[in-house]
């Protein structure tokens, strides 16, 4: 685990340096009519979905930097909704709901500046920072032969299809939430299709990695996970603001 954290820390500090080295001296600042920008986005990834926002500024016509804030829900690839009877649908074996809050900083390198009449701007980016995971235990309604049904935290050793009535509310487990501090990086290609230079309408395609000090336990009888890897598609909608605004 220590090696993985060191690799992520190296990437977080080294990659921005490499981005900066690509920027030549004396690039035309006069073309930067709009230096500030913000957007909101929705993400579909290989293990779930998320929402977030980015805001930042342009340093040159080829380099941007900004802050990234995102919340995403993560589901294990083994999760399957099963029906025990007409009134009971649940993910059998699921131990915890899991989501992550990311907060980081990143750089974007523009590969081609968009002409004034429109077109597609292509760029690549690197973001990294803190990832805080949240595990919320799954609670179930359990049947007993000589007493009323009970609401209990799922225990695969004693709970099975024979005594599970239904899943309980998500909120039953909130008081037992567990935090997973860690780091994240994400990178990919971005395609901006907006016709106006004041708008942001773009699609990101990339991959992300989250590494946690406390492992994530999603499914019964499956290994705990220190590293979560995902591929994603992200849709951004936002605005660029002129220097005088």
C-alpha cells in the first residue's frame, strides 16, 4: 500500500511539472479573451455514476488549470439485483453501500485551439487530490420463528434467503458509516463541441484510480479493495467568462 501511495504522490507532483515544461515562452496572451471558466458535469463509469463541478482559469491558449470536486457512487461488479419473492428485491451478499467524495487540482493541455467559427477542441488532462470514501452498512429485515421480525446489519454468516424478509432503509446504516481516507488521480481526453467560445459543452473519456488506506468491503466472501479502478464518460456543461466580467 505504501508503494501505491508513493506512486500516486509522485504522479500528482510530477505530471503538472511536465505539463508546464511543454509551454513555450512568449505565447500570445492577447488571444485570451476569456480566462475564467466553470462547469457542472455528470459521469457514467464502469462501476456506477457521479456528479461534479470544475472551475479554473486559462494561463495561455494551450494550458488551463482548475479545481475538481466530484461525488460518485461505486458498485461492485458482482452486485446483482435478485428477487426472492414478488415483494422482495435485493442485492444478495451486499455488505455496504459505497460512495466517494473527490477534491483535487489539475491541468489541461489543449492540443488544438478552436477556430472562431466553431469546430472541436481536443485536449488531455490530469487531475489528482484527496478521495474520501464512505461505507454505509446494509441492514435487513430478518424473520425469526418465535419473535417479531428484527432489523439487523447484514451478516453473511447467519443471514440467508431462508430468513431475509427484505432490505431495510438505507438510513438504518448511516449511524454506522465508515470513512476511507485516500488519494485519487484521473486522466483522459476531452472534446469540446460548443459553437460559442463563451460556452462549454464537452465530453471526457478517461480512467481514474482511487487508493485508500482502509480497504473497501462491498460484497461478502470477496476480497477487500485498497484500489478502485474505473473507466468513465463525463458530460460537461458550463460557461467561460470574459476578462472584464
